[in-house]
C-alpha cells in the first residue's frame, strides 16, 4: 500500500472539514434603512461595530453602521402583542423585559425569560420590577410611580384599584419573600402580596446604548454592543449583562440613537378632531384604524401615522431637528377614493400645502424644520366629502 505524505493527509482533512462546515449561517431576512432613506432587503450576514452586511439578490451589500437608521426583520406574520399580565423588569436605560423567574441577592438581580434565557445585572441598573398583572385601573398609577425620581426604594402595594407604597430599602428577594427595611426595622413581605418595586436610582450607569432591539415577545433591549454570530445576535446590555437573542425573536434594531424620531414614537402636544357626520375617527400610530399595515403604492410601511379628516396634530420639536420626512398619500385600502387637504406648518409658517387624492401617486416629503419649535399637521376635508379620507404619513420622522 502506498502511503501518502503526512502533510498531504493533513491538508486533505482540512479541506474536507472546511467543505463540510460550509459558510457561516446567515441571520434573519431584514430591511435596512439608512439616514438618507435608502432601503436594502436581504439576509443579514454580518453585524459589527463598524458596519452591517446583507446578501441581497446574490450580492454582498456593506453599509457603514454610522449610516444605518434601522434594521427591521421581514416576518411572515406580525408579532403577538405583548401581554401586560406578565411580570416586567425595567432598567434605568429604558430596557424592558418580561420575566418568568427573578431573584435578588448581594446587590445583584438574576432574571430568567422564556425567550432570552438567564442573565444578571447590578441593582444600580434596575429601575423597577412589576410582580403583578397590569390592568387598566392601575396602569397610569404604576407609570407615574415607576417614573419618579426617588431617594428611597418603594414597595408598591395594590389596594383594590389604588396603588400605595412604603418607602425604605429593598433587600433580598426570593421565590416567596421580599426583605425590606422600613424606618430602620427589617420587615418581610410575602411576594404574592406586593404589586411591584421601584428602586432609588443611585449611581445609575449613564452610558448610551448603540441601538434599541425590539423582540417579538414585546421586550425592548438597549444594547451597548451588538454582533451577529452563528445566525444569532449577541448583545451586551447595561451592567455588562450578556444576552443571546434568537433570530426568530428579533423585530428590529434601531440605530438612530436619538438622531431620528418617528412621529409615531412621539406624543403630540395637541390633538383636535372635527367630526365627520358626527363620526370621530381618531388618528392611529403604525397601523390603520382597522388594523393591518400602512400601504401606499403597493408598498407596506411599519412606521407612520394614519389620519382621517379633519384632524389637527401639534408636535413639539424644540428646535432640535433639521428635516421632516414622510411618504404621503391616501391609504391603498380605500384608494382611489379619498380626498383631503393637507397643511404642514412650522411655528405658524406653511411648509407644505397640497390636496391629496386617492388616485394620486404617493408624495415624498422632505421639509426643512431647522429651528422649528412646533410642527403642526392639519388633515382637512377635501373637495369631495366621503368616509375614505384615510391619509397615511408613512415613515414620518424628524432628523437631527
């Protein structure tokens, strides 16, 4: 038998292993949007601190991360809305997670989630823990309590439809009990009797995240770093928590970092409706009134405003933004019907005024709002009065 040289055997084995391994698995199919409005769809193959790479139509497209506005996954069906009955954890940077198990000891919080696994964060990074279901009777009270700047921890108790609280220092939390120091005395509360905990935010880490990651389960994660590895996203969060997010759980990665804000993310300072035949059609964010997605010109949009005539909206920009951009038209669900008169103003000065009909193609808006404090949007009745006055301001956003 002829013996092959050792180096040749080693080379053959290496080539065989390389061929068997194949290329690294691609990430989710995404739509990448840049600050200039460019859109690229394809499989996410690389994500690093410098750039994002997509495989689109057989070609590799590389975009510097500084130019990326958002990566939004293309899903076969919409995500299930988050269930407010689930316990919730919020961090001081605004991260929000729904948890299944939680334990506090030695100034560390250990948490487990159904989709993201287990991880730990220091208590200095924790804003609040909600233990009980959040119903409509107490939602506003809980939002108010969890947003307060407090010097002592608050142990929040539900009394019927009212939330009350005790001020002190929260200690360890196990499966059944919460240890609490009140007026210098140690107390123990049954965990099942406590609605939630709001922590005094002492020495909170003020570092800014590079992106916001939204999951199909309703979680919102503020990532300090994010990278794609073996088809999964690995992120580092506040307090050095390390998480692996399965690709099927990712909805979007928002890299705007405060430079871009969608109007659907902002609360208008003023909203006025003029009824149509005594029918008030309230404006909607990121969806039409009857559900589904915003559609203009055979294209679907996941962000934007749905506005029926006659509606007036005022947004405070405080002079912080340079451009207002949107795609404007009558929603495809009712086109070619619909006829509205649109006036967009900045501090009382008209920036755009036009009639919009369902038979018209979508209009691209790019308006100068430098120095503008208040942005006004009026969707007025058009020349033909009908109930199909469903205007979409798709991708409506302001850019710094």
